[in-house]
C-alpha cells in the first residue's frame, strides 16, 4: 500500500496526471488508485472545467487516461472512497491519494492502518512544516502519536519534489529588477526567512527589509 498525502488544490491533480501515464496504475490494473478528502471536491471542479470550452486544457494528453478525463471517478482511472474501512480491509496493492498534505487529518487515519507494516510506503510530495506528522516521519521518527495512540514507524518513507514555490534564486531574480523601498518576508520558517532577508540586505538595494513576526505590527510608510 502506498499513501500519498497531498494538498487538495493543484497538487493532487498534478499527482493524478503523473500517475495516469504509468501503465500499471489505474482501474483494473496492478495498482488501483483511491482518492479521499478534499481531493474529491477539487476533482469535481477540475472535471467540470476540463469539459468546458477550455481547449488548451481539455486537449492536454497529460490530463487523460485512455482518452478519458482523468478526474472522472470510476472506470476511467481511480476510485472514490465510499466506505473508508474498505481500504484497510483490502490487502491488495493500492495507492491512496488524500488530504492533508502534511499527514494530518484524514491522511493520518489512513497512515494509522499502514504505518507499522514495512511493506507499505509513505510518499511525501509537498513541504512539511515543523511539528507536523509529515515532518516527524520525514525526519525519521521511530514512534509517532496519531489521534492519541502511539504507533511504531515501520512504513517506508520517501520523498518526491513537487514544490509549487519559487526557490531562493527565483525569488532573487524577481526582486532584483524592481526598485523596492520595503521588502517584508512572510509565510515561512523563521530560520529560512532570516537567511533570506540577510541575503537581500547584502545583494539588493532596498531601504527596508523586514522579517515579519507573529503579533508584530509593521509600518509601511
């Protein structure tokens, strides 16, 4: 069993698009794909959009499996979970794509039934914030607490880079051509933001570079 915790918007559809090209993935194949959580809701939106007049998306071969829209559940590509116990009851090879992307919420439910078996795999496909279950597993925790119960971590853990964020070099490329008076870094880990603000101060002519902190007021003028 492979568990793929993923973000509902964009990332889960990207994962489905990648898996749809694998000859052994999908309906009536060696590795059936199941989805659950907000992934189902977002797929409904993608399905509706892909059958509209947006030809550039509708005709994209990466978004089809066997000539069908890959976001349509059932015989086209994947199963939507009707009863969650069914997934754990089955011992056949399978893949579960579910929210949340940091292994919290519904993803932790599916992990609880797989985490102690070394034949299973947790595939991390997104950033894991400090303190989340995903981060603990990625850093090699031997035991974790899921919903009040301790589990020994025997599951294999791997990572695939599907980052949707710009890296340091890309951020600097966006900043340098602009004559900025103030630059405020937000939405990141403290060490990473401090490192980036120091880089900007050394290399770019900006009057003020501010590392935002929770509860701190910043005057813009």
